[in-house]
C-alpha cells in the first residue's frame, strides 16, 4: 500500500505466513540541485519518520487483537537498523542526482522484522494501519511527490509464538531509570537519537534475568555493542573515518541483549541528566506471547515436515 502525507491506509492480510514488513520511502526534493537531508528523528527537517504511526494487529478467531507493533516508524526503523543497513534508511539509494535542472530523487528502505513467523490462516486477519501525519515531509522534501510504501514480507517457517515489539520512552533530565522487560525477551537495546558523541547519554547499565546477569560501565557498553556487529564490519567502518570522527551515526545507542531468549528480565541504567532530552531516548525490545494451541500446532507441523523430508530421502535409495 502507498500512503501520502495526511493519509491513513489499512491493509488486511489473510492466508499468508509473514515475518515482517518491507518499508520504502520515495522522496523528491523541493529545491533544484539540492540533496534531501538524511533521515532523522523528531527534527522537523526533511523526511521525519517519527511522524508516521504504524500499528500491526493479529486478530485470531475473532478475539481481542494481539498487538505486534504499535509505535512510530522512527523508533521501529531505528531498532531494526542498529547493526546493519542504517545507511540505506538514512541516505537511501539515489534515483535522480541533484543538478541545476534536476530535483534529487531517492528511495530509503528498511525491513521491519516481526521477531518470528506469523501464520495467518482460517479466520485470522493481520491488520496493518499506517498514518502519515503532518510533518512527515518537511523543508527540503516535496510532500506532493513523496510517499511511503509498506508491503508484507512472505516467509517460510513455523509459528512458535506471536512476536511483539515494545518500547519505553525515557523522561527528560533523568539520572537513572529501571524498566521491567519481563519474560520472553529476545532482543533489547538502549536507543538514543542523539548524534553528538561528545554528549554521552548512558553512563552504565545492569541487566538482570533468569539466565543472564551483568553490569557494565560506559566503556563496557561500547565494547559489548561493537561486538554485536557482523564480523570485521567494525574495522571496515572505522577505516573510512578520520580519528576525530565517530564511526556510528547514533553513537549513544547500545545493544544490550540479542538472540537468546531470557525471562524475568530487568534493565537498569544511569545517564548524564543534562544530555537527556525529551522524546529522544528509548528502551526497545522484542518479546512474544505463546500458548498451548500454538505450540501443539507447531509440533504437528514440524513432524509433518520431518516426515516429508524423510520420504524424499527414501525415494532416492
């Protein structure tokens, strides 16, 4: 579906297996020979995804919907580009270069991962609602000729749970805070849209859970974060920057936990209060809900797939 500024679009999905959304912003500059500013957050300049509301709900058997995503696109996209493809979202791919007789045109893409497969079948319905509020396209962007496209990403896999994205906004000027994450936490990050690396946000962090506990100061947070990047990418990025620049666009964002599921999770952190501005810093995480019906169906499906795989092998003997 294609959405323009001041519009709301609803897309309903049935009888598909999905694991996320493909989002593309098609942007055209408002001034000849001028590049569109980088995608930012809450600045009111250029393309501002914080002004886009995105909600994904799963309605199963006519019951109260499971909320999978309910946030602004800036936070969701930021969380999904912490470790990779950040430049594709911030700068994008140029379609028409700015020139004396040409307006800059580009596409900026992000894949919004749900956190697992969702099998929409029978009476199920996945409802995706996107609203582009006033302020999505600002100075430097032609709002009439710019739009957002959102498409579902079909996948092959077994549903073991109903994934959910959650976020917590950190209040302005706080020196410390604690967030109860709870059970089934698969990924967790301290996110800051502060780009100035000389204005640190987080001083320390403590993660407590049923299977993983640690304390880290600012330097250890930086080390843990860099260790999450794909192999050797940190060296590659650093090699292209001078010694006086920071390699990361958002240097005050830190991955706290990734991949392995933890329960009874709680994150506590301290901050430099003077640098904590309103609506710029967040705790974000993936979690999920599951039940006996989902798990029993998953077990049956896995046995069915295993039997089919074995039959293929036997046919070749």
